[in-house]
C-alpha cells in the first residue's frame, strides 16, 4: 500500500522514494503507476507537477556537480599507481599480514620483505633479454616520474610511457619493420605506414599495427599482458619464434576492444574495454554524426543501433521481444555501461559482456 | 556481469573485475571527494588510491555490499576525514539546526549573484550553494548518487530520520527561495 499521495505537498513528493526513483530512473512499472495515480486523483495533478518542476530545478542546480570532469589521463595514471602499489604488497602465501593499528606503517614493512623474496625468485625479465639481444646501437627511454612521459619516435609516432615503464628500439629505426620493446605500460599513437608495420614486443606478446592508437601493458611482475585499442585495428599474437614463420595465431582487435594474455596459461581473452569511448571515424562516404543520446518515446531497437554505431560494439538482443518498447531518457555524458543500464532498466533486462560483444538478456515491454 | 558478480570476482582476486569496479566509480568518487575538500585534487586522488589499495589488500575479508557506490563513497569519506583529522582540527560538524537561522532572508548579495548569472542552471546552482554544506551533501547523495536514507545517514553519521530531515529542510528552503525569486526563475509555482 502506498502513502496517501493525494494529501502530499510538493516537498512530500520529493522525500518519497517511489516518486524520486521514478524521476531519476523511470521503469515501465513506475511509469504505469504514476500515470494511473494521476488519472485516479486529478485534484493532485497540480501539486504533482509542481513537485516535478521542483525536482528538475534541483537536478539542474546539481548539474555542475554531476558533470565534474576528470580526464581519462588522470583516471589511467591513478589506476597505474594503484596497481603498482598492489603488486608491491603481494604477500607470500604463508605469511599472515601484521595486525595494523596504523596500516601505512605496516604496509611499508611488507613492501621491503615482499620485494626481496620476489627478486630472488624471478628469472630475467623478457624485456632485458630482448634488449640484450639487439646487436645494433639502442635508444632507450625510461620514465621515472609519477606522470606520463612523452617520447617521439623517428617515424613521427608518439609513445606516452606510464610511470615505471621503459621503451627501447634499435637505431636506425624502422628499416624493414618499426620495432620497439616495452617494459611496463604505454599508449601508442602510430603514424600510418603500410610498408613498414609497427611492432611492439612486450613480455611474450607482439602487437602489430599499421597506424592507430592503442595501449599496451606488460609489467615484468604481473602475470598478464593487456592490449587495448582506441582507434584503428591491431593484431596481437604470441611471440613464438618456431610458429611465426607459418601462421600467427592471434587476436584482431577493433576500437573499444582489449585482449588479456595470461602468461601462465598462454590464453588470450578478448573483452570490451572498461570504459568504451565514442569512436571517431575518419571521413567516409556516408554522413556519420554522433547521436544526441536524448530520447523521447524512441523505439529501443533504434537506441541500440545508435549505441552500436557510436561505440563500434556489437549488441545482441531479442529483436522480437523489444521491437515495440520505447525509451524516454537523456543519456548525454553517461558512460557506455550506464547507457546500457538505462536501456536494460527500462525493459527489465540484464546484460553481459562476452567475447567483445554485449548480450542483452530478456526484457519486455507492457 | 552485474556489480554483485563483479564484486565477488574481485574478492576472488580477479584483477579485471577490480579494474572494472574502479572504472565504474572513479568519476563519482572524484567528484564527491572534491565536493568535500575542494582545495586539493592530489589529496583526493591520494585518498582514492588508498581506498582501492586497501580494498585489494583486504579483499578476502570483505563482505559484499548491497550498493557498491555507497560503499566506496563512504570509504572515501572515512579516509578523507581520517587524514584531515590528523593534520588539523577540522570544523567540528555543527548540529543541523545551528545553520538555519543564518539563512532566513535572501540577502542583497544573493540577488546580485542571481542577476549576474548568465543562465538558469547557474542561478539554480547558486541557490543550492546558499544551503548549509551538509544539506548540500545530502541533496547530492539523494538526487545524484541515488542513495537511500539509510545510506545517506551512514555517510553523514546520523540516523535515517535525520538524513531525511536534512533533505526536507534543503527542499523547503529551495522552494521558498524559488517562490521569492519567481520573477527571475520564471518557473511555474504556486502561491
């Protein structure tokens, strides 16, 4: 049983969960409920609409807060810092962590002993081996700072090194292939040159590109290698000299896709990147403009199609079940995952990321 | 995977799930942290770093939260407050009632600020900044982060009813300001 909404003031509505939830994330059920109530109690309509106006005013006033900007660069760097701290604090399996009164102090103790054990057991990292094998003179760039470091390559490509990362290449660069060796993490923006493929060797993985933007992450102490594509295409394969001549078994990555290579199991896992970005396409013969992502009674199949086009990610769903469903929402500036959530909430569905695609499960409309 | 599954995977040591949780909530944590301590971005980022590394270190001892965002915002606030208290005595949080008398009548400064503002959104934003900080925080948690009153109470260290009262006072105050300035705001309101 719901409260006596017909006696509510506008403020009362704004303190009511059913009212506020419907304004923030409408569902078919909540929409039906309020439409029903408004019909049954026409005398309450004025107050109800005043509450809506008041709510919209509050949302508008909080818009600046809601839209607080945080650059992708900062997000990435912070994540790098977090992962490094985690890697350093990896405890040996048997040791119980000390009971911490002030956890920072205890953590630094674990840090010192942890590194000692780790260095003792680790074989020579792949990066060192590859670099030592280069006969010609070598150019190497190291990033010891806490922010990204930009390195320009002789062919005009740009490498941005994450903290605690290094890249090296033979000099002169790019006679046949443009080959670089990476330890750590870097973002690459590679100039197009079909005649000279750009190859990134990182741990056991080789990433081959013609011209594109992508990120490779391969730290010696981590047990996986990750490659993430922002634009263009890359081919990623396992660096095994015996097989390379015949066929390269690898993975093709498109924008917003990434692959994780497990160094223990030698397995590739293809995924959608954590934060898909709207793909910028070079000028093509068809006019492609980014959709506004503001919808009013828009058929869901159309919404899904616009999402697919904008992000370059395949979305599979039950076309029959959702053909007549509609969506009213403003998704501007929402991350990709939230856009999907809004669509799913509208029809009561869920979604999964599988093998570089989105699968929408279930859902129906009234 | 939904968030519950992501959380369980992360607890088992899945770094990909851990990273996804980070990506899903980092912007919300950043804006919330900055709203608490506007002065220092690097301090807020440090605190977020501390929350996530602590999470990873303790992952097999955590319980699964009903609402991950609430859990993370609360952890972030705790960390910020903990570090601030060590550095300096912060403004001791006053009882909510102390503030109300200071905001009785709209003052000349506010009128001027409203007239200078170039659009409706700025005007509304200015009205909200008129409110006591804890009322503003309660509004953000309810209307932007979509938390329930139990969660808001936990973050603000009050009970559920007090959390509701904060929002109630904020909404009532805004309503009366909008009526007072109805000519400027041109919203359709009652008498």
